[in-house]
C-alpha cells in the first residue's frame, strides 16, 4: 500500500470515529490542542500524524488505537 492510500484510509477512520462521537472538526481540534485545519488535513489524507498524536487521538475518541490504524479493505 502506498503512502497516499495509507493516509487516506487513516483519515477516513478518524472521520468515522469523530462523527460517531458527535464531534465537529473544530471541537476535536480544541480537545487535542491543534488547529481545525490540521484535523481537516488528517481526514483528507493530506497530513501525517506522529505515533504519539495517534495514541492521543485514540484516547480522545475513546477507541482502541487499532480502530484508527485498521487499513483493511472496506
């Protein structure tokens, strides 16, 4: 799997979990102390998160990190 596809799949997983928690991008950005543009970039597959930020994100969304890094085919 190439980097572009990997980032897009990760972003899709983040968006699904964010919506399940009824968070806007702005609300999630506030919780994580990052910009809304950063969250939008993640969800579009244009930005790359560090492992530490992915771990924090999973915690904020109250999901197992495996949910966010599940890159299996839909």
